[in-house]
């Protein structure tokens, strides 16, 4: 078809017709209109797919996994992290942020001994980030949690090691690890940073026997009121100095707290673009063991860097 068309075009030109005259021929105009329609349909299809994926990624509104499973036999249920990694789409679909979360803010506020009442009224649901110093008194996590402790904790076959359960999430950040099992298999030199190949990862614990053990070593932060629940899923982030999470925004359900168990970590927060003219462009703080940070990671872009010379380990959870 394409060949025939270019032969006719060559013939028309050889008979002296100019490009302008050819483009005015009724048949050529019809063909051009049809091709514009096809392009518009393809574009609309792509846009609709992106919207559907975005809605599913952020709100679970479209049951994309079962749609794909019924139509094409693709089992997304068995690939739990597929959407979490499409960050540009999640960014595109996120709800518009009310800039009250950062208006007149110059830094991340640091508080000591915050009461439940103050925490609830000023920070819990306002999305204004806060660092609570010395907030983990009595937690045995500080002397228990380590790389080796976590490696021993997950028995062979645990769903957390290979992400075989939909509730298991693993974030490799900028490393090439595919799952927690591979992290625990890394060489001693790399783990301790001797090899100069820093690493940083995070995972949500999806192994109930591990949850029971972890909870012996930490408790619900003291400033979360009686009516506030911390979610059943623990999030652990661990990595070597010189690395951390790249700048991103989450699409989780609720705000979260995170306790620094070992090492030191810097948090850098940026308001979303719609607040650039009303809020500081960038604020940061450094967490030391015993500190808890509360950040609405759905509204603040966030990035972290492990400082000092010790591995950083944190544990946290969402709350409502
Ligand atoms: O703790 C970190 O280093 C990053 C945490 C994070 O990215 C998140 O909670 O979304």
C-alpha cells in the first residue's frame, strides 16, 4: 500500500504537480483526515490506559488486575510491586495539595516530650512534618535490630524473602536487588561498606511470625493517642552511609511515623510544585537513634541520606 502510494506520488510529481497541489487533491485530503483520526484514537487509548493505571495505582478504583486477568490472562496479583514502581504515573494522578501543609514554614519543627493533645492538634492530621527527639525510651530494638538479626529472623521460604505475597513490598531504590533474599545474600564487604558499593533498601513486613517478634522490641509511639491506631504493617528501611532513598512521593493511604533505631539519616522534604510559590523549596533534618519523624509522604516529596559511618536502620508504620 505504502509502495503503491509513493509510486503514484512520484508519477504525479514527474507530471509537474507541486507538493501544494498534491496536498489539495480530495483523495489526499481524505487520507490525511483518516490518518489524523487513527492517531487521535491511539492517543486517546494510551491516555485512557494511563488514567486507569493511575487510578488503580493510587486509589484501587479500577480493578485493573482482574480486568487484565480476564481479558489477557495476565496475573497482576502475582506481581505485587508492578504499579509502585511507575512513579511518574503516580505523581501525575496524585490529588492536588492544600498548601497549608507548608505555608510560613522555614524548617522541620523539632519537639521534645510532645503531649498526645499537642501532637493530635498540631501535627497528626495537618501534614506538617515534625521530628520528636528521644521518643523511643524503653525500646529494646536499639540493642536488638541489626542486619544479622533480620537475616536470622526470616526463615527460608518466608514470603518476605521473595515477595511471593501481595502484601510484601520491596523497594530497591537505586540498587539492583530484586528482593530481600538477595539483600541478605550480599557479601560481607559490601554490607559493611568496605567495598565502596553503598546500598539502601526498604520493605514492608508481610510475615506474621516476624511481626510478632518485631513487636517485642518496639511499641506504638507514646504521642499517638488512644484512639489512633498504628497500621499492622511494619516498614523497615536499612542501608549503608552515603546512600538513601531518591526524591519521590508516595501513594499510600495514611501519614506515617518512622523511628531511627541505628545510625543517622538526613530527611529532605520538598513541597509539591503547586506550593512552590507559597512554601520553602526544601527543608531538612537529621534523625539520630531514638528520634521519630512524622511525615505525610503522600503530600511531601522526600529524599533520605544515611550519614556517619554506621548502617542506618529504621522501623515505622502508617497511622490513623
Ligand atoms: O526512610 C527512608 O529512607 C525513605 C522512606 C520512604 O521513602 C517512604 O516512607 O516512602
